[in-house]
């Protein structure tokens, strides 16, 4: 076995690690992931983004996380997104459908997440033909995307399987195959001068550290070992958003307690300010993780101490100058935290420190609408658009209807997206500050 892939193996049994080592792993900071400066933002105002993949994409979790981020956090203005998840899909299956299914939406940017099915759930030495076909199909996908006008392409490596819950083979056999497919994806991306998103490497690392910190049975790739829960999908979204070049800047609020004056950056407007409180109206949201009583554990929130999502992609900063006491209480919405004057002078990240905040309620409504919208996108692509091939074959006299039918499907998707986006109404919120005696 290739030593590089041997090193990626995850053991099947809970390792008997000394407590000191477990404590050190649990205390790992997020600095080990991606704290280096990220790549330049690929997104331009008005871009349409196609999110393509197999059943992991069709779960409509990481795709919703990405959509809400592009829509609410606004790494560029007026972005739109469509997901093209297809259960059981492979690179070669998707390749055949790009002109028919993706082309009508005319995206400028595309992300891909394939490989889980391409490897056939086989050890690498039994999947040689499939591995080679994966490479060829990825290269042809890049060509096909460019032929339909896609400007920027992100090729992601496939996620790993969970060593506890994966049963189709052994994780010791299949994770090296997935890692090998990831190496091929990286190579194809580099040779074709497109960006690579290392979902496999980042998720493997996060899964190892999460299990060390939270227990060996903590699931990252879901209860079947393949389809992640919300926590695993957040890792995927994080990796793809980083690959797109999103820099995480949501806004900065600067408040001078000596004068009572406050100022802010684009996307936020000061309505009133005193030495004790400022009222703000925001059209640019921090990313939120509203509690959903129906969400199965482990939740997206449960992985935030493992991946630097808030630190690198979700920074709504509050900077307080001339605090009147060494310790100050900051209240936002119905929650409060105490900070030192030095911490406030340096700046605190409200999005990270106040997971329950004034944006969460509206954010939850937008998530619900996005689910309905993306459910339609699945039907629109898999049933409505894809069926046009069969219509053309059996009813050639109706071929003249293909173009208007495609336009109807695309317009309906745009209407759903607009309805989802319309729920992102400006949010008025108040920050209060008071000395702690």
C-alpha cells in the first residue's frame, strides 16, 4: 500500500490513548486547519453558482449552508445558487448530463463533490479501472463546464467514511481509496488550472480530532458512515467556501465610549448611539446556527470548536475604545458576556461569541425556504429537464417545445430563489455595554 494513503487510515477500534494525549488532542486549537491567508475571492457580483455532486449533495445540507452563506453573508453582491445533487451519481454519469442539466442555468461558477460512488466501495487494488475512469471523467468535466461558459471551477476531493459506522466495506479498505481519488482530484485541478478543495483531508483531520475530544462514537460521516450529519456537512461547506475565496468579513462596529460615537462598515447602519448603547440596522447577516429541535445530533454547532468556521468565515467584529472599566459587560439581544477592556480594544467576534443572536430567528425562516427551493431544484433537474431527452426520442415532433420548457424550469428555480432571498429583511438590533464592578 502506498505509505501516503496508509497514513490516512482510521482505526476500527477505539484507541487506548493515555489521558494526557487525549487531553492534548481535545485542547487542539483550530490553528492546525486553515489559518493561513486564503486564496483570492473567485466570486463576482451577480454570479450564478452550480453546486454539483452525488447523494451527499442531494442531502441538501452543505448546499443549503453554502446558499445561505452566499445570500446572507454576501462575499459578493447578488449571488445565486442552484444545487445539482443526484443520488448514486459518479463523475462519468454527471459528465453526460452537464449540457442538458446544468447548461440551461448558465452558471459562471461550479463546485463538484464526487468520488464516493466512483470508487465502488472497493479497496484501491480492486478499483483500478474505476480510479482511472474517475481521472478521465474529471478532466472531461472541466472541458464540458468550460464549453457551457463556466468561468471558475472548484474540484473537491470526496469525503472520508466514518470508521465507526461505515459497513459497506471496512474503512481501512475504503478510506485509502477515497484518499487516492482525492489525490487525483488535486492533480486534475492543478493541471487544468482550476481550484482544488481538500474535503477529504480537512474532514479526515477534523473527524480524528473530534473523536479524540468528544468520544470515539461521535459521528461525523453519519449513521451509515457515508452521508454526513449536519456537523460533517458544515465541514464540507467550510472547505468549499474557503476554496471559493470567501474571506469571512461580515462587518466591523467601532464604538468609542468616551464620546458615545459609533461607526460601522458596509452592510450595517448606525441608527442611534450613546455611551451605553448603539442601535444598528443590518442588511448583511452573520452566519447563524439557529437551534432546530428536530435536528438529529450531532449538530452543526457541535463541530464549531473543531473547525475555524467562525474565525475564518464569519467575523462580525465589535471594537470598543476607551472602555470606562477594566471589565465590561456586552449585551446583544437577550444574552450577555463579560470582556476585559483590552479584549474589547482588540475586537471581539460577535458571531462566534453570541451563537444565539438577533439574526437567528430570521435566519431559520430563510433556511426553511431554502429547503423548499432546493427540493424543487432536485425535481427540476432530475425529472423535468432530464425527461426532455426521452421526449425528444419518442416525440420528435415536439422538439420545438424543448427550449421553452427549459426556460420554464430555470425561471421557476429563479423565482424560488428570489422568494428565499426576500426573507432576508434588514435586522434592527441593539448592543449595550456597562461596567462590571
